C-alpha cells in the first residue's frame, strides 16, 4: 500500500456550502513549505528609475521614528489609524447629509 507523502490530512483550506460562514484553515500542508539555502541576485540599474525617485523626502517615516522605542511607534501609529478612521466616518456622514448618498 502506498503511504501518503504528508502526515497532515487532506481537508480543504476552506469549506463552502455547509450553510455556515466559511472557515479558513491556516494549517498549510508541508508540501507548501520550502526552505531556501541560497539566493539569486536581482540587480536593477538605477537608470531604470526616474531621477525623482532617488530624492529622500524631507519628512519621512524612518526619520520620524528612528529615535523612538517600539511602544512609542505603535502608540503613535494606532493614534493615526484612529484619526484616519474617524475622518473617513465624518467624510461619509457629510456626503449622506448633503444627499450625495
């Protein structure tokens, strides 16, 4: 008798049509894993890019956060996300109030 190549069962990654919301299975079979022991160099000449792409913006992410601790960065980014979501809500609400939606 032929033995299976994997010790994992062959259940599908997602089940549809059971009358319930689909549930994803994130347990990937071993066959999808591949260890790389080397790399292939991929060199793109600078001439392929526009000259503007070589300029570093005056205020960029890396300069803003280079001297901060991880928890400070997370707190700051979470605050920015909350402000962004809040502004999207008010933009949408103003369109509704103006009769655009």
